[in-house]
């Protein structure tokens, strides 16, 4: 979810669900430690509970970055061992780390020693020619022995050569049974499932089958209300649920403050385009935000126009 789940996206999603654990987009340890890009750690206090997702492969550097994250108040530090993109591979980050579980264990141990908050890992079931049935349990065992008690497993193998990142989300077959088998074999670990989960019903099925948690990425981004708008009630048993228009109202002060500080409207509203996904007038809402919202001078009046366009379409 690099370039997607930035701080504006997370603030928006938090207005929809009070309970879900939100993750940052992956931030590389070198950017924080060598590049001094500490601003990448900025977030709004309402985003909690919030996990910092790190990329890296050097234990000392990741430890430094994890300490920075903990000092900034993140609730969890997550090491990404699942991203298959070329630019991540070139830095020896992401899914390529599944080939060296001992190195990942060293990284986790170093991060855990200094962070003071839970250190978790996100991974695939294997990469390239690995046999997932052997590679995944060995990887989980190595990481758990280093002190990580929570893992999120994308239930697809990653092919680092020959498939694009998009194809790596769609082509390799899903194997939820393998992930659930790892959970059964390691009942003391918290295992969440990721990959191909398109609805809250899918998520609830996996929870019923034994998963401790479910991570949903693109489906929650493209149709946030269908998932995040229902999850507090259906998963967490909370009775309060905001409707879509209440969520927009809660975004107004945040947008106004961003514009006052010199930001642009589209930096926030690009994440809001799916709010009415599947609803009458959704296309008019998206078109207004995408066409008018990208104007450098766009302000809150564009939000009003998008609401009016959608309501007019419903009335037609």
C-alpha cells in the first residue's frame, strides 16, 4: 500500500472505524536513519491504534528506526517481509527476506531489544521456488524464536522475477489452509491472514476458521464504508456506527486545517473517492473530486459540489 495509506488516508479511515488497527505505508529504515526523514513518522493522534511499517534488512539500522517509531508513540512496529516490488528488492527489503529467515530473526531481535512496543512481521507464504509448506513454518519458527509473537501472512507466494507487483497480488494462488495450519501448529502466536479478502464476510469466515486477525488492504481502500463502516459493529460488537455524511462532516475541519497550512485538497480527497462505492451517485461524487479537486486552488467548495452532484444524480 505504498503511496496509498499515508497520514491523510489513515485519518479518513479512522473516522469510519474507531477499532481497527491501521498501518502506515512502508517507510524504509535508511530513509529515517541515513536520510533523517523523520517527518515521515508524523501522524494525527486520532489515528491510534497505529502500527509503523518498516522496510529494511540491517538489524542495527532497523533497531534505530524502531526506536524512533516507539519514541513517536506508535503502538506497534511491523517489519515488512512481503512486498515484491523491484525497488524494494533492490534494497534487500520486503519479500526477498523470506529467503533468509535467520537474518529476519536478527532484525526482529534487535528491534525488540530497543523499541518497548510489540514488534511484528508481515510476510508471504514463500518466494520463487520455495515450497511454502516447508518455507513458511521454518520462517515463522525463526521469527517467533526472536521474540515476534504476532505475524500477518499474505497467503500467496511471491514471484520476484517474472511477475509484476500487481500480478503478485493476483496470479499466485491463495492458500489460506496453509496459513490456518500454521496457526493451529502455533497456538501461542497471533496469526492474521492477508491477501484476496474482498469483503467483511470473507474476513469473518477466516476468523471463524481459526485466524486471530485479518488484514484487508485494497478492498478497504476502494470501498471503505463497506468494510470499515461495518467492522466495529460486526467484529468488535460496538453499537455506534457513523453514516457516510457524518464522516464527511468530521473530515471538514481536518481538510480546512490542511488547506490553511498550504496543502492541496486532492491530497486528502483522493482517498475519499470510494466512500460511496456501490451507492447511487457514486460516479458523480468521484468525478467531481477527481476533476475539480485536482485544481491547485480547489477548496472545501469542491466537497460541497461533490455532495450536490451526487444528490442531484440520486434525485434524477
